């Protein structure tokens, strides 16, 4: 398996191996890495997954993306160790909400959010590759809420990694913030930036674009711009679909998304042969994706705060991977389009590209009132509490047209206890804190605040990177 940048195209000479794209995250030309060719499977391959554990499914789905980076037996042991601490024996259980309507609970990992399902694998992968190469890296990331705590949990106390996670000050829940700021590990730093998530994301991209800074500190990424994240997220779509009768029967998914990474992983699963009849994108009022699929125009707007803050995003980074497909896998066309997007705020797309996109996705905009209503209705009808991001997806799932015989799976992205105030306002009850969060509010925080200024952030990173070479 070899990887290319979305801004370079299919030339075989540009192909890079998994170790390389894992450590660099973002391509030097500013593009995102994608496989030169995706594996494609027949029905018998998916049939053979039925009855396997989540870890076994993960090993089979992800192994082709690693190439020769990790021996098969060792990779299986790493996966089993990564998912062993998850609190549900199924790891990613399905809960039936209604006839043909299911909730995929992706909040049984250490930080109670779907990001754990990828990052608990990415952390050990980094360790292995860095030991082999006797290197260390500085991981720079941006989070709208859940990626930060999941990355910190995956990378804390690792000798060869320094991690700096930028988050928008005052725009995430208190639980999300404390999950980052109460970790005492010396190699991790949560930094509040005076701005939006898009500002944080722009700072990260600017640091990667600064070649001297990137090389000096050995920058790497754990956001979903890193293909390893996408690779690991494909697994739960495959596992859920097979559990519900695929490949003999189609399955549909409704996915809450801001950065397009989670739903893009579902799209990759579909390209690999998983029979997904419908992919519904669910956005809050930061609806740049919904507007694109409705009208064919992707144009930036102001980021508005909502009760589903992890989706308060206007620049959906992973959309570049999908656009690369729409552009016929042309690196030059993709590069030109996204440079125009950054300069003008509008992504140039053709009517043919828009129609191709609409054939693959539906999109729904869900405002805060509808989100609260869905949370309250589900609790009153079934006694089930869900977080506001999951509620956005459930609302979208109920709106989109679907075939009665096709199961619709709502992606449950976070435990309701991560958003207690929103749940209380919608349902009239405060979700109980899981044991992992029991003393979170009593722990001391390390609070760092910086302006939305590249030089200030770079100076902070330089001042706090540990020196030395990994043993």
C-alpha cells in the first residue's frame, strides 16, 4: 500500500509508505494523503467477518493499509490491547431505538467519544515507528472538543512524543476542557486559543506550511487529516453493517459531522465494497456541508456557537479528500481549487461534480431547538439519554427518505455526560458521571491561553518541546 497527496495526483513515483505518512500527517505540499488504490472486497470477504470480535474485524479491515509496516501477528496484539480497556464487551455496541433505527454507541473508550476508536490505535503505532527509527515527534493538533482529550489520552507519557492541542477558548464544554487540562503528563499541552476551531485549524496548517519550523520540531498530526485516523474509523462502519445483515442487505448511516472525517470514513468503507445504501450528513447551523449538497456552492460563513460545539466548524478539512475524487484524482485541479477556497472563501465546483456528490450523500441542517426536541423526545419515549451531536444525527436520520427494509444506523459520537448542561436543558435530568469522570471536576487544571497569533503559538511550542532522541 502506497500513499499520495491530494495535491500531487497518481504518479507512482510520489507514493509513500505507511510509516512515512503516519509520522508526517499532512503532505509537504499541503495536501492530504490518500491510498493510491483502495482494497475492494466481494461479498464473501464481508461474510467471513460475521461473528468475529471487534478487534478481529479491526485487524482484517486495517491490515491492508499498513502494507509491511507491522507484521500481522503483532498488529493483532496491538489492536487487542488497544480495545481491551473499553467498557463494553462489544466495544462498539448497537442499540435499537425503533423499527429499523439503530444507535451505534461509540463512547465506551477512555475519553467517552468516538475519537478513542482511532486514537487508541494511533498512539501505539506512533510509538512503534518512532522506536524503530530512533526519532521523536512534536504532534500539533486542533480540536473542537473530543479529539483533544482522545489524543492526549493516547499519547500521554510517551517518551518520543510531545503533544500540543489547540482548542477554541470558551467554545467547548467544561467536561471536554477538563479532560484535556487536568492531565498532568509532562509531554502534553492543551492550549486555549482566542478564536474559533477554524482559527485553531488554520494555525496548525500554518505551522505545517512553515517548512523550517516543521523540520526543526519534527511536526506530525493526529487530527483526521492523518490517514491513520480514517483507516481506524472505517472499522466500526464495517462491524455495524455486518452485524445488521450486510452484505446480503444494505445499511444506511446518519453521521454528525463538522470536519467531514467521520462520514468520509464511511464513504471509504462503501468504496471498499460495503453495501451502504445511504449516507446522511448531519450538521448543526454551521451548515457549510449541507449548503453545498443542497445548492452546489461551498462558501465560508461565520462560525456560530451551538449546543453541539464539536461541529462548530466551517472549514471541513477532510472534504479535500472527497473533492480529489470529484476532480478525477487530479492533484493540480485539487490544489488550485483549495488555494482559491482559502483566498476567496468559495470552493469552485462544476455542476457535474456537484451532481456526483449528491448521488453519494444527503445532508440535513439541524438547529439547536430541533436538537433539544429530539433529545427530550427520545428520553421520554425510551428513557435513553444522548448527547447533542448524536441528537443532530438522529434528527437527520428521521428526516431523510429511506427504505423500510434498510436499517438506518445513527452514529453516537459521545457519552451524554460530556454535555451535562445541554442534556439537563433538553431532558430535565443530569446524566450520571461514568466512573472515568467521577473526580474530573475536582482535579486541578493546567490552563494556558494564547492569542490567535501564529508567532505566539510557535514560540510556546518551541519553549515546551522536550529535547532528546527516543531510545
